[in-house]
């Protein structure tokens, strides 16, 4: 995804080929297309973090269930 944002930046810089390189970059960084790509990247990263958290939570719940089931089986075999 970051590579895509860099590509968008380069494409935006190309629109201003008549300017100096630092001016091209400045103009590209305020281009709506580049800003939109940054917003998309921010949303993708937020979603990725959210889903990582949900997966981690699910794993913790599964491990808790496995532990409770193991304890339940042990109690049944002793009793």
C-alpha cells in the first residue's frame, strides 16, 4: 500500500515537470489525488490494526475455552 502512495506521489510530481524538483514535490504533496491516497492508506492501516486486535482477542478467547475444558475434563476424571 505504501508503494502505491509513492507511485501516486510520483505521478503528481510528473504533473509539475516544469518546476524544480523540490517544487514538484511540494505541489504533489498538496495535490488532492495524493491527499486522497494518504486518506486511503490511513483507513487501511486503521482497519488492519482493528482486525489484528480482533484476531488476537479471538485467540485469547479460544485459549481460555481450551483451558476451562481441560480443567473440566481433569475434574471429571478425578471425581
